[in-house]
C-alpha cells in the first residue's frame, strides 16, 4: 500500500510543486509553517482541488487533472486527524466515533469500536460531549473517529501542535502504535524535529512549496544539507536498543556497536528505540577528552561539512550506519582542520537528551495487519 | 375564550392560525434549501436568486398581491391549472396561505441563512472526509447546528404570516370564514359603526400571539443552543 502524489498549486506568495511517494508507515511532511504541507494533505483529502497533478492511493486514482478525475472527499476514504480535532459538538463521543462507520462500505473490515476505544483509552468518555473533554482527550477521540471510518490512508495535520508538552507526550505513543500496527500509509504533517524523529518512517522535507529531500527518516534527518527549520532546530535520529538500566537513574543504549548513556528510559531492556539528538548539543574533539563530565564520547568519522551563511558549520558524523549532526563554528572547524574522513570524537551530555526526544523504535515486521 | 370572542372574530382567529401554520410548514423545506444554497454555494445568478427571494420584503404588498392574482387567479396560468386539479387558490383560504408564505419567505430565508453561515465549514469538511455526501452533511451537521436559527426563522415567519394584510386582501379579498384573517377582520370591523369593540379584541389576540411566538422562539432557540454547546 502506498500513495503517490504529484501536484502543482498556486498559493499566495509561492507555487506548490511537489512529487513524492508515501510508502506504508508514517511519511512526515516536514517543514516550516507555510511551506505548503497542509495544502498537500488537503489535496489528498479532496478538500481543495489542485491546479494540476495526480494522486493515486493504493492503485485508486483520486485525482488526475489530465484525465479530469477528481473523486469527491466523501468517497476517498481518508481518515483525517485535524490539528483542531473538529469533533462534532452536537454529538456524543460515541456518535462522533461512529460517524464515519455509517458511511464506510458494507462489509468493510474496520476495527471494532471496542478495540479502538480500548487502544485509545477513551471508554469512560463515550457518553460525554466534546465540549467537556480536555485537549488530549479530544485529540484521542479524533484519532479514533478517523480510524473507525476504515480509511485507505490516514492524514494527520499537526495533530499535536495545539497541545502542551504533557498532552503531546500523551498522544505521541498512539501514533507510534498506529505506525507499527496499521498497514495503511500515514501522511503526517509536522514542524517539530523531535516528533519527526520519533514517528517517521519516511521524511519529506519541504521548503516554499518544493521537496528538498525525501527518504528514510534517519537518512534525511542526518543530512546536513536538509535543515528545513534552520540550523538551530537541526538534529539527527539514531536507532538504538535498550541495553541495561542502571541503579543511578541512567540507561545504556546500544547503537552500531557504540554505547550511549542517557537518563533512564521507560522501555524494557532489548526494545528498539529512536533517539533524536540536536546538532547544538554535540561537541567535537580531535583527541579523546579526559576528565570531563559528559558521559558519552563516541569515536566518529567526519562525513561531510556544510557551511551556512552565518558563523556556523554543520558537520555530519558517522559511526557504523548511524549519522549524527554537530553544529560548531567555522572557526572551530578550521582550528580542528575538519575534513571528510577525519577520525574524531563526538561528545554528548546525557542530560541534554530530553525524554520527549526518545520514542519507541520502528518494528516494520509488525505492520502486517490491515486494521489496528 | 370562544365566549369572549364573537363567532365572526373567532372564525378570523382560527383561519389566521390555519393559514399561518400551513404557510410556515410548507415553505420551510424550500426556505432551508434556498438558504443553504445562498449560504454555501457560489454560482452565476446567485444575486438574482437573492434578489427574487427578498423582493416581497421590499415591494409594496399590494404589488405582490396583484402579481399573485395575475398568476394564480382563475384566469391566471397557474391558477387555471390548480383549479382543474381541484386545488383552487383564488378567493380561497389556500390562497391566503400562499400569499402569507410568499410574504414571510424572505424573513425565514434570512434567519436560516445567517444561522447556516454561522456553522463552521471546517466541521462540514471533516464530515466529508468521513464519507458523508453533501446531503448527509446537511442533515447530520449543518441542520442540527443551525437549528436555533431555523426555529427562530420559522416562528418569525409564522408571526409575519399571521399579520399579513396587503398581499392577502389584494389576492384573495376579504371573505368572512374563507379568506378573512385577523388583520382583514380588524380592517373590516373598523369600516362598520359599532365594530370598534370587536376590532379591539382582535388587536389583543394579535398582540398575545406575537408575544407568545417571540417568547417560544427565544426559549426553543436557547434550549437548542444549550444542547449544541454540550455538557
């Protein structure tokens, strides 16, 4: 199952012109506000009609300007989770959840209500009305409503953006479960790097209506040339496995033969994890530093350097197949004589990795069932 | 009540209630459709439709009544046809209902249109992504959310229909028991010596009906709005 999108659309100020394929798993459209992310998702949902292009979902043509095809929204079978939830205020939570079920084709194999309700932990809310729900509860009901309409693709337009950090931490795991348990592709709009690192199978970075990079999450995030939110928000994603939990509140993670010490993670030993490491938090040294407080000193190879307009340089580092980004000054890069191929050390403070930058790792083999 | 009102006055009140009821009930579906089209669709000729709907509000009622007479009178094209199928409207209470419906229509459409425009189109878009067709979106989202305004519009139209005079008297005349509604009866009573008392009683009835309609619509709209807000 996959979605292919090619579209051109004129927006105020710039032209949207993109082409990409979203395979199974979570494909994140990543970029600044106003880069055209929401427009793409709305075009897939049929809420706007692009000037030109072609959208194909799992072999079904949803839109083709050349052939004059434009399937109406109601028959596209998308499950759309909006940023502002958009629950129907005059219906109970149960009625909201079952709204899409009414219109799903007969004999469709959507997951039963009980299962979705249990997965999202909203059983106690069923008789309530949306006005009485908290932000996190509202968004969980919105996710359930989208899933219960038996969608062929799930669209999520910054579903966490309106929530505070605690609520984000509450909802993000549900999307991680969806990624691993639902076979339909998920197109997810975000402008938060840590969120992307935790969720994305595929990342498509957008700048002013154009695709800058597309590919596997670790690869695109670790690319020093693709920093759609600017260098300050850049960072790389490492896939690791929980090694051991220690009595002093730390956990050790194994990644590509190296060991990372981080504040204790809740996942049990042996579980796969994703860790997002901000480029600003990584320090570089040409010799292995002694007597420093930072717990993580990794031998790495310089892969690439990218000079920006300012005083900074983005350095891509590799150990095994993993990629790290470090943002240092040009002056330091020159003093250290950094060139691709140089063997150096990356230094990372354990406490600089925030809990919300660590999420469940992707286990693609689990994503075989149709329904969540 | 029947003792207090004379038989002629009572007939006028009963007829007015009947006329206003049918005028409101039968024009409501059309008003819903027109209001929805005006609120949510863009098409060439929208301003023309809007103008046509509002025409009875602006035209002198006697002009509207005369046009109705030309179209629906026994000699008129539509009137002759209705006469043949056994549904006469000229000088008949059904004609009074038609005149009242036409005159009340702009008020009803206005109130409903405003309430439909107040429904968040993003909710309708959400319903579309969940598989609801336009018709289902209207029935399950737009209509219930616009309900307070629809109730207000219907009751406003009912009150207007109760009080319609100019178009009614021009179109279907002033026949006691057939087309003599409360305003026509008041007018008739004022033309004859000693009719003043009857006229006063009908004036009081008119005020009571109008106040009752306003209070009822407020109460219903508030209840509907409360239900919408949830909790």
